[in-house]
């Protein structure tokens, strides 16, 4: 294996920036007096994220770089995903900075410098070209997230959520690791490129083991993205976790897990099998089935929810299904649906804006009313009209109505499925999207058609207002000018150079 040289560290500057910042803040927390305002660590964390993002932007459109014999790749697929991850982390920091409850948490400093290692783990997952490297990134993200969910030690609900997340998350990681062990046993290597080469000429008698490895890993991946039927943890964890952490899990953690799935499933299982035993087609079909189940179950269970965090959790389950469609819809008449990665990236960006926006408005409402129930949104238009308008934008986008980012994202994914004549999956997308109007518009009805118990106006903290309008403008801009993003992706991302590990 190639050794990591000092010059190679420049290619890992985005990750190293966050690691150094987390270490510095941990040391400062030990030596600074108790009277020092720990919320300033939030600004240091935000600065580190911005600097890291600058390094990622500088690396865009450069030739792909492989480190440690393809164990770690810096390519434009990873760079674009890292920008999504860092953007989500920056919004998480702003969201927590505007929370009175989280700012008074005695473990506030730990919150900030645990968030950075979690993001580093997510970035490693996006760049990994080796099963071991990938699993290290996965566990770094997972373990940090377990602690973040339970960061409010005095909250019974938060502690319970953290316990459930640790137990079920550990089981999911075990499934993934067990599936990886089958691949190692079949090929004798953990390098993704070498595994794919070995599988091209594998003995057909090993086919059942290949199916088992895939199903085990798919179960673990489905847990990480909260896709049904492996979604049961999400509503309880989102409800018990701080709002900023719930938003982080809904967007950043989910995006990292999707990047891992795209990188692994394509590079390991694409074009594996023979005409008599089309293993690749079978495996990608299973992804499509999971996508369909997630869309149906997520939307069905959201219909009866009255707690907004639980509703957004089930909405996330349904959106995990929509995001899985581009991965499952891969094969047409002996050709690869090459635009599906761009479709996924666009909808992931749209999902980031509309989900963080919705969680931030929930933070504003809960901050004033002390409740996270849907009824707390009653009369919001009369108390904070512009905030209610922004929430309506997010709701319309999540529902997939025209002239919104969610509509454009779903439309491109739907057209991709139709282009490969996967009619059954397209029909499920349409039906579940229409069914989601019921529970999404229940929120709109509360804001505009119900009266609040109090009529005083709501003051929105500056940091929360920044998030709301960044997300609202981003959601509308993606809906009105989607070609700007797709042209950027077409110019930057090349699936043959920036995705497949050769």
C-alpha cells in the first residue's frame, strides 16, 4: 500500500481543518475559566466550517486524487457531497446558536466540538474507496451523533432517545460490517476497486453469498438513512434530540449515508453477474423496492402525526424513498442511467434547504410557545407573518408543488424513472406525493386559519432569521432556476472520472 506523504495532507485540508479546530476547542475548554462564554465556541466552529468549505471549493474541477492505494479519493463527487455536508453543518451551528435552551446547556462546549468530528466522519464516508476507511468514517459520525442526541443530560426524553439510537445504531453497524466481511471472504481484499475486479469473474456458485452480503449492508444502510422498514428509531430520536441535532441527523447524516451507498453499490455491484444470472439487476431492483416501501410507509404514518418533530421524521422517511429512486433506477436496455447522480444531488440540496428551514421555524415556534405540537403553529401568520410565509414555502416544497425546489427535484427523478420505463415506481412516487398534501397542508391550516391564544408578535433571533431566509430563498431559487444547478453539476461532475474507482 502507498504511504501517505506530507504533500498528500493538502488534499485532506478540509477534514484536517475541522479536526484541528475540534482539538483546539477541546483544549481551550479545559484551560478557560468557567466564566468564559462557551457559546463563542459556536463562532469558532462556524469559522472552521467556512474555511473547510473554502478548501473544498478550491479543489473543485481538479483531477481526482487517490491516497493510500485508492483507500481515500478526492474527486468531484466527494467534493460536491462535502459542500452539502458543510452547508448543513453551518446551518446546524446557526440553529443551535439561536436556541435559548441549548445556549444554557452546561455541556455546550462539548456540543460544538463534537459536531465537527461528526462532520469529519461524514466527509470520510463521501471519499472512502476502501471498506475499512468507510467504516471508520461511519462510526466516527455515528458515535458523535449518539452523544449529541443525549447532550441534554437532564432531559429524560433526550436520554431515552440516545439509548435507542445507540442500541439500534450499533445493530445497523453490525449488519454493515457483517456484509463487508462476506465481500472480504469472497475476494480477499477490502479495496473497493479490487473487489469489483474480483467479482467480475467470480464463480457463479458464490452468487448466494453475494446476495447475502448485499442484503446485510442494505439493511444497515436503510437504517442510517431512516428508510422503511428500518425507520422505527427516527421519530423517537428526532423528538428526544435537540432541534438542531434532529435537523443534523435528518440532513447531514442522511446525505453522508446516501453518498456511501452510491459509492459502494455502484462500485461493488454494478455489472456483476452474467446474462443467465443478472445479479446487478436483482440488487438494484431491491433498492427500488426499499424506496417504494419508504415512500408508502413514511407518508402513511405521517398522516396521523400531531407532533412536528415526529411529522418531519416520517417526512424524512418518505424523502429517503424519493432519494433512493435515482440509485435503484439504474439499468435500461443495456445502458447506465448516467444522470441519476445529478438528480440525487439536486434533490439532496433541495431537501437540505426545505428541511433545515422547517426545523428552524419549529425552533422559533417552540421557543415562544414551549411546545413542538402542530397546534403551536396556530395563528403564526398573525404573530410572525414573514416567518409563516417562509414556512409555507418549505411546506409547498416538501409536498412537491410547482415552482418549488421539491417539485423540480421530484420531477427530474420521476422523469428518470419513466425514461427507463420503471412505471410502477413512478406511479408510487406520484400517489405518495399527492397523499402527503394532507399532512403538510395541516400545518398551513394551523398558521393561516386558526387563532393563537396570544396575539403578541414573535421576535425571531437573528441567527434563526438568517437560516429561514437562506433556506427560503434557496428553495425558491432552485425551483425557478434549476438549470443553474444542473449546468454546474454537468460542468463539474463526470461520472466516469469522479465516481467510479478504477
